[in-house]
């Protein structure tokens, strides 16, 4: 499973991450997560989840933590 995540950086796109099985139950659109980004970690919002990605899965890094399983952004806000 993959998550598309919006990060607080000045780029208008999402970033794909692997969603580990042990975090899948707590991860949903709108959730706040921590992901590796460059040589540090960043918090971001899960925009969508999916079974496929157009990117090379071996290059994707996994989500390291679900900070808030309850959505911090509404479905309307995600659009």
C-alpha cells in the first residue's frame, strides 16, 4: 500500500511513501504522519492511499509514524 503525502515545502505536489502494514490501521486521508525526506524527517498530511504507484517502489521510503490517526484536515480541505 502507498500513501500520497503533502509536505510543508514550497512545491505543489504530493510525495509517495510506502505504508507499512503495522501502520495501515491508523493511516487514512487527513492523518498526520512522519516521513523521511532527504536527510531528516518531516511531518505531512496523507492526501490519498492506493495499491499502485507509477514510481519505482524500491526508491520509496516508508512512513515512520502516524502522529495523529484522526484526520487533522477534512475531506473538503484535502480537495
